[in-house]
C-alpha cells in the first residue's frame, strides 16, 4: 500500500480507521476466547509467579473473567490464559432424571 501521496488529514483518517479495525479484531478474539467457557467451569492458569492456580469461573467481565481460587482468593484473568480442568458446565450432568409414571 503506497501512502506517500496521502495528505496529513488523509493519514490521520487512515490511522483512525486502522485503530478502529484493530479494536474490533481484538474484541472478536476476546469474545471467542470467552465463548470457550461457562460460569462454573473449573479452570487453571499460571500467573507470573509461575505457580499454577486452580479455581472456578464465577463471572464474565468486559475483558476478563473472575476466578474464585481454591484458596478463596479472586483473580480477574484474560480468558486466553485459562485452561479448563473438566468438561464444560453445559455438558455436565445436573442430576439423575426420573421419568414420570404414565397414567
């Protein structure tokens, strides 16, 4: 793409459009990362300390998810850093279904 011929005004407008597009792509990627999880999922992540932290996903925020750790702490973590420890909540059995007797 040759931008040498663009004026300052055109370059500023092009920059605005590029930044807008990059934000849209980041939001789409973040939404995709979040869609992999559900509230109640057991997850693990590794903070900068290097020690694995296990917990339960309890809330979705705009850019992060809130994790209640097994130690009782809470962390707000980008979903791209999480790994699931079990089946997704939507696939877990909620309990035994007992059929109603027919009359």
